[in-house]
C-alpha cells in the first residue's frame, strides 16, 4: 500500500485505489487523487459526490496505467487467458448493462456478507497493537458449570504471579466508570482502570509526559496517584504541559497526576485514566474479591501451549486445596481480547459455522447469477460454435468467459468493500462497545480475501455455465446453424433456481410486510408516557458486588445504595421544574427481558406465546408516571418484605394470557429450565395500563411488575420528568449525584425518547436487512425470468415467424410463450406462500411479531410477485410478436 501524505480520501477508497493503480508513478497519482478529493470537500461538494468523483478519477487513472503497461502484462496463472480477454470482459459489461447491474448488485452485497464472519473472527483473535503483541495473553478461570468466565480470582492471580515461570510478567486490571470531579463540583463519568504497575511493562508503552505507575504506588499507605489518557488530557485539561503534579478528584479520592499516556492508548477497553492496583487477597475469602482481568507476557521461546500446560498444573493443585470454590473452574490461557469480551473457545467453531453459511449463501447467489450467465452464453452459442470450428480450444473459450465473470466480480468486490467501510464507519454504537484495538475496518488482508471471494464467485457464476455452453452441444450448434435452432438450453436445475428465487422473494417480502405492518418503518409507536419530557440515566457504583457475593457484603452495599437513592430522590423533588422521579431497572420504551411463565390453572404453550416481559420497580412507580392502578391495588410498604410475593400485571397480560378473565388472586411463576426446581409462586394483586415493555410494539407486550426497596436494584435506572428539553437537566443531575456520593456515576443521561429510539434501532435494522434480501431475491428472480423469456423467444424466432405468416392468433402465440414462465411463476409463488405462511404462523405466536393481518399481507405479496414476473415476461413477449416472417426465413 502506498503511503499518503496529508489528509485525503477515506481509508477504504485509498486502499482500493492503491490496489488498482500499480506503477512506478502510483505514489504521485494517489497524491493527486487525494488533493482533488480534499479540494472538492473544501469547495463544499457533498461527501457522496466527492467520493464518487474520487472513484471515477481512480478508475480513469487505473485504466490509463493499464493501457500504458499493456504490452508488459501477462496472465501466467491461467492457461489460455490473455489481456485481451480482460478488455473484452469490460466491454461485455457495458454491452449488457441490465445483467451488469443485477449481477453486480447481488455480488456487491454477497461478498461483504461472505467476508463478515471472517473479519469478526480475525478481530477477536488478532494480536494486541503493542510491541510483540502476539506474546501478550490473557489468563482466566472458566466456570464449566455455568459456561461463563469467573472473574473473581484475586487469590488465583497472586498464586499464578508467584508460581508461573512461563511468563515474564503478570498484571491485574479492573475497569469501571469513575467520576472526575471539577473544583466547582461538576462531575463527568470517565472509564478508568485500577492496574498493576507492571502492566505498562507488559504493554511496553511509555508516557508522553511524566511517568507511568510504579510498584511503589501499590503499597499500602502510598500517596494516591493517577495517570491520564491523552484524550482526557486534551479535553479536560486543554493539553496543559504543567498537568503533571496537579491534584484531581477521582471519585471520592484526590489524586496527584503523575503522567499522561500517548494518543490512542485506551487500555484495556476504552479507558482514559489509570490508578494503581491495591487490592490484596488477604482481605477476601477464597472465591471472593473484586472482578479482574489478568494479562501476561510470555517469556522468549515459550509458546502459549507450554504456558497453558504449566497453568493447568498449578490450577490442579489449587483445586485440590480448595475444592469448594475451584471444583468447577478451568484455568485458561487465551487471547486477551477473549478476557474483556467474554469470548469462549466454542465461539471459534461457531464462527466457522457462520462462515460456512455465509459462503453457502454467496454460492446460491452465484448460482443465480450463473443462470443469467447461461442465458447470455445461449445468445452467443453460434459465436462459440464458430470459434470452436476455427480451432479455439475449450479451455480458451472457458477462460474468456471466466475472465468476463471475474472482471464483474472484482468490480462488485470493490463496491462491496466501500459498502462495508461505510457501514463500519457509521456503526459507532458497535465500535464504541468494543476494545480500542478491535478493528472491523477494511485492511489489506480484507482486500486480499475480497479478491479471493471474487475469484470464488467468478468460478461458480462463470466457469460452470461456460463448461455447459462449450459442452457436446457445440458440435450440434455448428451443424444446426443453418436452421437457426439449437444452442444451450435451460435444464431442470436452471428452471428450479428461478422457482426458488420467486419463492424466496414471496417469503422475504411477506416477512418485511409484517414488520412494516407492525409499525417499525411507517409509524411512531407510543410507549405509554411522553418520553420527550423525561430524562433517563443509569446510576452506578464502581465495583458493586456481584450476585454470588456473600450475603453480608451484598446487604451492606444495598443499605448504602438505598440511602443514596433516597437522598437523590429527595433532592430531585426539591429541584424547580421537576414534576416527578421514578426508579426501576428499566423504563417504558426500553426493551424488557422476557421469560416463559406458568399460570396456575392455565395451560400455556411452550413457545414465545407463553412468555411475559418483566420489570422491577419502586413502590410509587406508577403513581409517579401518572398511570394509576386499573384494578385491584398497587404496591404498598408491606410488599417490600421478602416473605410477600405480590406482583402487578398489565392489560396485555390479562388479554393475551388470561383471555380477559379476572387476574386478581391468580398466581404466576417463572418456568424452570429442565432439571431445575420450579421457582416460587407470585400473587397477582393489581392490573396497570400498558407501558411500553418492548420496542417493536409496546401495546402488545404482556408484562409482570415486581417491587423492590431502595438499594436492591443496581445498576438503577432513573427517570426524571422535567418537561421540554430534558437533556439540559443532565449537568444538574450529575452535579447532584456527585454531591450525594462522589463515587456514584451517571454515564448515560439522555432523553427517554432517544433511549426509546435506540431500543427500536435493532428492529429497524432487522427489517432493513430483510428488505435488502427481498430486493436481491426480486432482482434475481426478475432477471432470471427475463433471461428465460428472452432465450425462449430467440430460440423460437423461426417458429413464431412462420406461425405469424400462416395467420396464427397472436393470443395463442403469447400463451405459448408465457406458458413455461407462468408455470415457474405460479410454482414459485405457491412454494413461497407455503413457506411464508409457516413462518408467519410461527412468528405470530410471538407477541413481538403478532399480526392478525398476516394472511392479507401474504396474499398481497403473492399477487405482487405474480405481477413482477409477468412484467419480466412483457418485454421478450412483445419482441416475439414483432418477429416478421422474413426474419424467420432469414434465420432458416
């Protein structure tokens, strides 16, 4: 790849341009392209127009370079293929624009889909971007009883650090959000870490200012210090050179800044400050302690397998000494990315399974394109027969047809890479939730794999039809040139592909229609309260005890957090403009978890139709939201006692699961997994109105509400009713929270309607994906039908002309032309309707997708595909009716 001086075009476009332009002057050409792009942007040309102009100029420059170097070019890897075939391939793309658009569209979307699993797999397993990053590994305990990592391993950390000889250094790190409090009390949550000082030695990264953490900083009684990240230094301290030595407040502790790390260093996740690790195993029982990640650097000459064997030996001794805590634990040496993402070894197999499915989908798309290639080759059967008679070998002709397909596939791959780059650049929600070194962008390896997939696609879409076009029928074609018939014919496989394409179109379109009917693409959904007037935020304490912590530890935390929650509620109520305050684990408009339930005396299905969404709320939740209880009673102080198990249900629960029967006094419980004991029964004491518990359709989500006393919910979701422009209240909320407890963070204060939109975003993207797949299926099936009809008309030119000359009724001619296509259309529509009906019946059992109107949607979809198929046949049929007897005789 050629280096680019200065700012210019996006990285993906530069990679493609540098791949296309290969010459001694490539550096200068790429520099000129970047300057033109920068000048277009500076003149106010839109981003898309500037990119399109860059692509146009890059292709023109590449063509010029290719023409200048044509006399030196060879294609040694493919016998019988010449540079002339490439030029003919480009020319054929322009000669058949409809084929180029349809096939290019399918490959431009199919190739990125084929690349995606491989990109994700490499991102998860890529070495860290540090000096000899491939020698940095993660160590962890994995609990095989629950199939999940066990991060509370401070005793194991100290044992492994002392006994392992296969690693040169080992560090602990724990990441959380901490408040960085200004002198005026303004608090901003910042992701930061407590890390062993040796961690910086493992990563081999030095600060740009001051020093990094030292082992002396970890000793008890050492002065509290902090190292800042580059971005934090620039944004909060204006890049001041004298920041080292300043005192800042992190949480409740004032710390001295001792250093600033270089730009781009955000280890281990996206952290922007680092404090010394001071936790000690002596302060905790075995199996307890803070959650942590462990990283180490392998000694020179030691492999990960050798380190794993040594770690397993040490772990077996620990398990023998402490079976009560380590019986189900398995010690592992894994890529450090696995430790921070929770990835498991079985995910590797799942990635390869997904990759195989993606390649299979790409192969199906290529098979469809092969049908079009076969139709195009059929129109050239006479040309192929003549070339064979003149001495052209079969390998020569197949090579030419393969190169034509390869040119199309390479151009589609380039377009697909641009699409992938744009999607990744726009997916900020995905990228900001991953470690800073996690890269899904388009790199040089991605370009190479895209080229390989293009060759794979060309082989399927080009070689197989080419072999059929140049098979034994070539000699028959040569003998039958005079009568005008013969050539390549569509067989059962080709016709079956068209039936499958029509069926898939009907199936996909029916699902898209149901999703559209549900409202995610066409109307706003009402979550039950004016979300635009609420500010929502999560309240979090760093290093809160997990659910398996000792009862005394969890109880002490709940009491402390409960006092904080009550004080925040009191202070918020005194703020001018605040109309109400609610606490819960989730608020209306957010997706709530769903669980399969059992209702005493009811026989519920074992699928999604027997599920309900759940929420845990404060005692005055519904009153504060202005939604009083509709039947029965609400929660009272007595319900907060652990021995009382009162729940409220919503109207959809009564209508969908109890068929509008009186729910008061009925009992409900959550269904147990196979082998587990059933859970406790809960008494239904009241009914409330529907408050959006899922994003697709809040009005149809059956819900169960539990009550919890202050302090029992963590992290806690807060809702503040402030009227217009709720986000302007966010700084006040953060300052108030920091005043109550400096360690309490408020990381995501946003308007509730924005949170509602984010919850719906996944559903919208899902519908968009279905729509894209449906468009591909429609385009391919329409093109297949068009190719079939065009080929059929061209094969029957002489017959149609003679029948017209003899006075045949045009309607009978049209009927004979449309008969075969109609059979395929009807067969595809019937098959797709059956598949769509089965899918929609199953989806309708899920309240998320329940749509009584799905039969009408399916019928409309089937009628639409029949219309599309007939329109695809219209052009060739009209051309058939225009065949003159003189044309038919000339063919004869």
